[in-house]
């Protein structure tokens, strides 16, 4: 759990997690292809909204996948990201019951 809290302590990673809660409301509609929405949001779309470098966003997303906060799906040359709701529920339960 400590790694998750370290990741969430970064405002940009926390913001990405919040954006991915409702991608249709938080990303420009033209940037989200309806047929791939089930996969999540492409890294380039997240990077565009965040205004950070590709390498920074890639590092942030990788760390969020590695600790279980996000899931990723590779489709051709693109990688799509979405929230891992099960892990987020586990985190919420941990906070509620432990802290």
C-alpha cells in the first residue's frame, strides 16, 4: 500500500486517475475513438491533456500499472489505459477500515 500512496502523492498522477474515472467528460471527444473506449484512453491523449512530455507520462502510467491502479491494453502500436476499479475499491476499503 505504501507504493500506492507514494504514487498518489504526485498531483499529476492523481489527476490522471481522476480524468480516467470519466474519460468522455474529461477528454476531447475527437481524441477518444468510440470503438476503443472499452480498452481505455490512449497514452497520447492523456499526454496531450496533461501537457507533460511523452517520457514523463509514460513513466507515470507505467508506475500506476505496476502498482495495480491502472490496467493497460496494447492494440497495435497504441497502449490504452483505464482504471482498475477492483484495486481502487480495495484501496478505499483499506483506508476506511485501517486508517
